[in-house]
C-alpha cells in the first residue's frame, strides 16, 4: 500500500500542469465550502451570542402568564420574585425584569410602548443600565437605536410617558433619555424603554415583583417553580435555528455545483490517464499486480487530488479564511426588520467539525469519481493492454 | 392658633357668602343633574387629524347603573347598540349580528374613536364615594362665578388619581373638569357650555372632551334633545334587546 | 478547411464528443450557477419587496413618517384614480394596494358570545381579482397548514398558531374588531378559509390575511389604501430602474405642502435595505468570478487532455509530413469549434435549467422536513436569469478550451520525427 501511494503520488506530480489545475479547482471547492458554511455557523453563533448578551443570558424564567407576543398579558404577568432566587440575584447571576404597557405621545400621536424595569447595577446583560444610575428630575431611561429613530428621540430628550399602576390608576411622568444603545436584538429595542427596576416597581405598586428572570448559568439544572415557567436557552433560540436550517439547504446547492465541477475535471483526467496508460496497466498486471490492486492504484492516484487540494487550499485558504473571519461580511439589514437577532456584519466561524467534515466529503467524492473510470481496468485483457492495443 | 383661624375663617365665609362645603356642592350638582331616568339624543363630533365626523345617538339611562345607547347615524354606525349593566358593557353590531363584550384591555380603547374611553363611561361610582373633595377657590369662567373643587381619590382602584372641577355657583352645573394622573400630570379636560334650563334643571348641552396628551381638537358632545323621567321599558336593558 | 475539420470532428468521437460534453457540462454549470447565485442573493430583497416594501412604495407623506405604526387614518384616498394614473405613467410596473391594520380577532361560541380573543396584525391584499398575483406573491398557498385559500368575499387566512390559540379554524366565523380609517370602531365578520404558517414567531402568533376589498369595507376605507406597492415587471429591484421612476413620480405627484400628497420610497430607502442591495450585487459578482475562474481551469485542463488524447494521431500526421504549424493551427481551429459548440449547448442547457428554476423554483421543503415552510420563509429556491448569463459561458467555454489546447499543442513542437516511428510501432 505504501508503495501504491508513493507510486500514485509520483504519477500525479509527473502529470504537471494537468494535476495542478485539478488540484486548484478542487481546492477552491474546499475553501469556498468552508467559507460559505462558516458564514452560517458564524451567523448562528453570533445571533445566539447577541441574544445571550442582550436578552436571554443562559435562559429565563417567565411568569406563567407572560406572552411576549401579546402585550395585553402584561397586566397579569407579574409576581414577587421567589425567595429561592435571592442568592443568585445578589451575586448578580440573575436579573429580574418587570414589564408593563405604557403610552407615549411623540408628535401628539398616541403610541403604545413597553416599559421595562431593570436593576441599573446589573452586569449580566449588555444593556447600558449603568446610565440609569443618574440623578435627574425625571425618570432616567435608556432606549435602543431603533426606538430612538422611529420615535425621533435623542439623548437628553424629555418625553411624557403614561401608564397605569396595579390598580389601573393612570399615572404619567416625564422620562429623560440618558442613553441610546445599538443592538442586534430587536426584542430589547423596538418600542420599549428601560428604566430602573425600583422606579417601575414603585410606579406600578408592585414592590419586589418581576415579569421575567434572566439567569447567567445555562448548565445548572432548573425546573419550573411556583408561578414561574422555565424557558431554557434552547427554547429561546429555536427561531434562529429554524432560519439557519432553511438557509443552509439553499446554500448547499451552491457548493454541490462547485464540487461537481471540480469532480468533472478529475473524472475527465482519470478517463484519459486510464486510456493512455494501458501499457502501464498491462505491465503492472504482468508484474503480478492483481487487477484490484491496479484499480486501487489508479483510485488512490485520483483521490490524492483531494489531499493535494487540501494542502494547496490550506496554503491560501487559511490566510483568506482568517482574514474573512476578522473582516466579516456586511449584511446591512437591520435586525428590526426580521424580528430576531441578526447582526449587520456577520463574522464567519469555522468549527473543527466543519473543516473535518468538508475534507471527508471532498475526499470521499473524489475517491468515488476516481474509482468509477478505473473499474474499466478490471475488464481489460492484460496481454492486449500490454501491447498497448486500444480496448 | 391655626385651628382658630380656620374656624374663624369658615364662620366668616359662611356668613359672608353662604359658602357650602365641597361635598355639599357635589351633592347639589348631583341633585341638579341626575334624574330617575333620562333620554338623551345627541351628536358627537370627533375631530380627527384629517376630517371630522359626527355620530348621532339616543341613550336611555336609568340611575347610574343601567344605560342603553343606539347609534342612529352615519349609516355605518346605524343600528349599533351599546348596553351597560353595572360594570359590564356589551356592543352589538348589526352588520355582524354579534354581541361583543367589552372587557379587560378593550375597556381602555376609545369610544367610536373619540377622546373618551369606554372606561371613562363605565365608572359610575358617586364622586363623593371615591374622592375626597375640597373647595379650593373661586374663579370666573366666561363671566360666570365658579367654585373650584379639588378631588383626591380615596380608593385605590380608580383611573384618575385626582380631578379638578369648576362649578357654576348659581346653577350648580360643572363648567370645566380636569382629570389628572397620580403624578399630577393633566390627562383629560372637558369643558361644558351652552347651559340650558330643561325641566327645571340647568344642564350643559355641549361638552368638549379633550385627551390632553394627544394632538387634535378633541371630541364635541352636543345634546340635541333631553328628557327626564320618561317611561322606559325595562326590557331594553337586556342583552336580548340588543339584537332587536 | 473548416469543412474538413468538421468532418474530422464528427467522425472521430474521441476528438469531439468527450471534449464537447465536458465543455457543455462545464458551461452549463457556470451559467446555471450564476443564475442560482443571483437568485439566492436577490431572494432576501425580493422577499421583502413582495411582502412589505415593493420595489417602490407609494403612500402619503404623513403615513410614511409613521410607517411602522401602519397609521390608516393617514392612508391614501382616491386610490383607484391614483392607480390608474400610475399605470399610465409607469406601464412597466405592477401597482398593488395593501392595507396593514391592527385589531382584535374575536371568536364567538355557539351563542355568538365571545369565546376567545386575541390581538392581531392584519394585511389586506387583493386575493380575488382575476389576474391578481398577490396570493402567489406572498407564497400563501404553499404556506397553508389547514383549510384552503379564501375564494369568496369575507374569507380570511389566520396564522396557524393564532388559530390554535383562539381555538378556531377553517369554516369557522371570527369577528375583527378594529378601528376605521377615521377612527371609528370597526366590527366585521370573517370566515376562516384556512390557516398559514409564516415562519416568524411574531407573525405566527397573530396575523390575519384578508382580501383588500373586505378590509376596505371593514375599515371604512372605500377606495383608500395605506400603501401602494409598485413591483417592476422584470421581477427584480434595480436602482437603475427605480431612479427614473422616483424622479418622474416626484415631478408629477409630490406636493411639499400637502401632508396627504403621495410620496414614493424606493426599496433601497426603506428599512435599511440599501447596504444589502449593494452587497448582493458585489457578492454576486465575486461568486460568479470565482466560479468562472474555476470553470476556466477545468476547461483548460480539458483542452490539455484533448491534446494528449490525440498524441498518437498527431504523431502519424507529423510522420506523413504535415507541417507542425499547420497541425497546431488546425487543432486550435478545432478547439474553437468545440468551444463554441459546447458553449452554445451548455449555455442553452444552463439557461434552460435556470429558467426552470426561475419559473418553478426548487422545492427545498423536503430537506427542511416542512418544518420551516412559511410565508416569510419561502421553501422554494429560485434562480434569476440576467443578461450576462447569455454570454458569460463563452469565457470559460471558448477562451479556456482554446488556451488549454494552445498550451497542450506546444508539445507538438517538442516532438522529434526520429522518434515518431518508434512510437508508432507500439
């Protein structure tokens, strides 16, 4: 076998330009499959990362009546934070958020918003809640850039907000925008304001209450508790996974075609080399090689394209892929249009599994197209072949 | 010392102006305005940003708990009926032949696009039961002397934490009312005018409601006909009557 | 001589057939690939265009300022006249009215009283006019989960999750409670014809799709519409197409002083789509470029192989005294012919495939196990044919084949006559 590989390698290199052309094309397939798949992996990772950092941490507890898609449920969906979570909250590993509906009137048009209360000192989420820790006459508030844009608000603006407390009594006060943050997670941005949890709790007459509890530690075993329903990380990111799945199917056609193209070249090469090297084949058999051995030799020779392609691909591919991963690819689509986390710039990510998987895929495919024409050898008459007679 | 001054002042004021207490004023207003029942034909003009529209209706009200309204025009609203019994509210729309209960968050929607919410209409508790009133001053509105009453909520489950009402000192009719949020922010204002004497009572024939947070000219409510103490058949205050 | 060469090509299959097949397949893949990539790249844009932005969108100025709230009180009026004018002025654009609205969907029990209720976001679009493409445009039929498409007045589609939540479904009545254009209360009965999946949780949780006329009727919006989407007949957004349209529109329709005068926004101007439009172009270009380079290398190789294949034949031709230059020339001529023929065949097949995929699309729902089919996530991948597809194949098809042959042919000059006979012996 060692001899076969050595022989195959020599033959391959001996063919010069033809081999290198095939190898380059095949290496293209390699690099592009990895790059393109990397975009999806990167997207998936980034979207989940963004959601983790901005909204869901390692998972959440929801009040059992809370439904993020039905703002009317907010009147009912709040309860005191269970005592068992106090240590976690004190350590900063859990962040309670209280929500209610409110109304603002930019340019005199009534607009519903979500008011969310959060501890200004929290560090679990990336929200710039430290900006809430300011002494101003009005209620300090931070908003997302989409909210700022659509409602035409800027830092330093006052706007009157109306809400109703637990008894349904109207209340209204000015909020003062102390910070505007930019995020890819529209569910913490669109049509909502963040104010200090204490303020909201006293505004609503709901001391110590919350609507959701976001925790840091994803691994810890947890279960529903009292009125609180556990939402695991996986449940919270399932939308993204479905989206990625659909995209990856559409994408795969692209590299399948690229791969077919490269394999077409290798197939053509194999057909020709078997045709041209009949004498050589005859000789091998005359020297005692079994037919299967010869088929093996030619198959290895063809499959070796893939190995060379991996090496060549690595030479220019690794720098390219690293550069690509750092520079990213700008999508420019604002996440608010899609309703879930989506970065404007996607940074591809390459997992070991992706690289290994691609290598195996290309190797197997190349082996198959190399083997295909080689089968003909088994049917050859060795004496005729030795004489170089065309068969 | 302070107490003495207060007593002195009040004695003095009663003597000088025969100034009643806030609660007395409210009760007088109640007596003037409410009847065993009333039948009101009205037109409500809603000033939108783009166009105004007028809805006419006839309402039958018995006490504060029962009321039935049928919309007469425009054609689109014609035949729409609204029934209020205690704290429940139903709307019947003839085009859909559906009776829909307005409850929960829907109560907070505006009535027919006006500056009034269903909830504003629904709260039928006596002002003196849910607010503590205080007479805080005298003001002149359109040439009429008024008492200014300030009302603070005494119960928790109430939409407006405080109100301010201007009452005609002679006719015991409110001329202006303002509703406030807990923080003191002015939320709504209504202005009554065209005070007319009907069956021996003074009654405001025009009320303009305005949601102060919204832009626009508010909603004008104009009474075209009002009758007191009529024979109103009891059956109209039933859900079955809505479909008739 | 061409005739002679052609004869040779026809008779000697090894000279013609295999190289021709390789060139044709290669070109076909290149052409199809381009169409496919283009299709994918524009898909996201077109999806937004079909669903939301149009290629251009007409609305009142006031509406456009508050677009995110779908403020129907600021909607366009006299829409049929406006649309007639638009059709006259821009015959190459299809104009469709849409109304977005919000409201409550109320489900009655057997006594006609409220059983369940939920907030909904609605879209009114033309479902019933003969020739209306709206249902197809939104991929509604394919996204059906239960029931059927609405086919008569008053029938609507609900999002599947929403209908489950409200415990309603096909052939059941629901009532929309919303507000009319001038702020009044709108109560309107609909019958659920079917349920659809959107593939976007927010929309799946509460969306109703109704016929435009029903919505106009329900919301007292006779001859009014929130938005008029303009969709280019080409089916694709191009800045170059949109720019003159917007200019012409502004000249004729826009009135700075009237907040209810119609304004036009390009797709690019809406919802931050501009960078994506630019990117899709450059990405399409980069991918095509890489692919053409790869294709060229393959065909170059095929040219080399073709030369080698005919090693023996050329030996004989040299042996019987044919000029090296002449052989070289005839080989190149032949490769030009093969290249052209292969490119034409390949382009034809490639375009055919692309056309099939553009027209019918490739159904990928099988791969995604139907889990993600939805209005917002079409499970049909479409190609897009653009003019370059007709000639792009010639670069690899002819140029690379000929280059390959030229390089391989250099070998002819290296061969020594003395060795020819020795080779021939075997």
